[in-house]
């Protein structure tokens, strides 16, 4: 039997990649890997602490190494960190050998979610204008994903169903 490609979820922090990944995993009975959780488990440090103590460059290098290794899996649902798809090597690998799904929300919804969270290190030092700019810039790159899921008016269940439907057709 030919193995299916991984189902890779990408999008801004706060877009629901982990939540939707868990739901898809349950429905399909396939393994779910949250890259950020793997990084925290392997380093025994929260991502916000890595950013604080070692800096973003250290984190991005670690994220690249771990993500590329995890993408070698097959038949797996993988949730990327919010900035991972910005990395050229990760993006090329995702687009070449996996099915990618961008969980797209309007910027205001994302801003509200990000502001409520205490675990978004990249957003700690950004005012609303800079955060809006980050969302806009990242969205241009996220748009390269194979599938764009407009989540704004959908429930978690509807988002999950839509992604599974697209995944099973490919």
C-alpha cells in the first residue's frame, strides 16, 4: 500500500493548528505531532523561555532541525510553529512531500487571540501596528500552502471535516 503524505497544518500563532490537528488525528486515527511541543519536550524548556534566554535565532535553527526531521514521517498530522513555514528549507520540504493546509483567519481575530495568550514570544514586544504587519507579511508566505482554509465562519468541527475531505481526495 502506498503511504499517504503527511497532513501539515500551518498558519499564524493562535490560528488553532494544535486544536484542529488533535481533532483530525482522532477522526483519522493517525499520529499527531505538534512541532512546538516536541521542541519543548526535547529541550525541557518552554518556547517563550528559549526566546528569552537564547534568542530567536537559536530557536529558529532548532525549529528547522527538528521540523525537517519530523517531516520525514509519513501518514502523520503535523502542526508547524507559526514561523516555521517562513523558513525556506521547511517550506520547500512541506510543499514538495506533504499536503499543506493554511488555517486562515482575519487579522483582527488573530490579534485578539494573540493578545490573550501569554505563550506567544514573538508577539510580546510588538504593538498592534507591528503585529498587524507581521500577520500581513506571514500571510503572503502562508498563501503558498496547497490548501487555504478560510476558518472565519466555520466551527472546529467544520474546519476538521473540510480538511479531512481535501486530504482524502489527494
